[in-house]
């Protein structure tokens, strides 16, 4: 009987009080002042137009958006061309295939082409640079030109 009482009291003591502690921290948004300055650079544009065919994996085609796939294609072009900084006059040719039962499309490949650019000679902009930027922005010549062509293969029945 003493053993049963001893075991019962040990069980009660060990399982009697479970303590739970929680803490809450108020949301502390820290605003950091931003300092921005204008910087000018010289662009060294390659005279040769480059092209690359990007073939996404099944997982990439299934899980990534078309914009992300296009960014991946541009990244591949830049990394294969002397690690260029940007691509200008970019054009895309995208081929996609309809998925089973018409549920969306799967990108088969993207052909991206353009001129690789490297940035050189970073400097403070001069008055001439600022006037050129203002003139170009008014004439809308600074906008990127993109050609998007999408062809969809339909399955044969």
C-alpha cells in the first residue's frame, strides 16, 4: 500500500503543474533615412547581337512565372557573355505547350537576344549628363524595347 501511495504521489508531483511562458514584443518599425545621389556611367555596348535558347526544367516551367523564366533566360545570356551587366534591345521568342486537359501552358523554351552592355567609368554626373538624361526622358527614348512573341503548340488528337 505504501508503494502505491508513493508511486501515486510521485506521478501527481511530476505531472501536476506545467508552466507556460509567453512574451510579446511590440512591433518596432525602425525607419532608416535614405541618402540617394545621382551617378553617371559610361556604357560599353557590344557591337555583336547575342542570342541564347533557354530551356527550363519541368519544375521551373511548372512553378515559375513567365516573367521569372524570362529573367532566368537573360541571366544565362549575361553570364555566358563575359558577365555583362545588362542586355539592351532585348527581344524574346517564347514557345509554350498547352498542358493536359488545357490547364494552363508549359513553357518549352525561350530564345532571348540583345546586345550585352558593361558599365564603365562611374562618376558624378556633369551638367551635360543631366541635360542629356532630361532630353532623353522627355523623348521616351529611355524606355526598354521588348518584343514578345508567344506561340502555343496544340496537342494532336
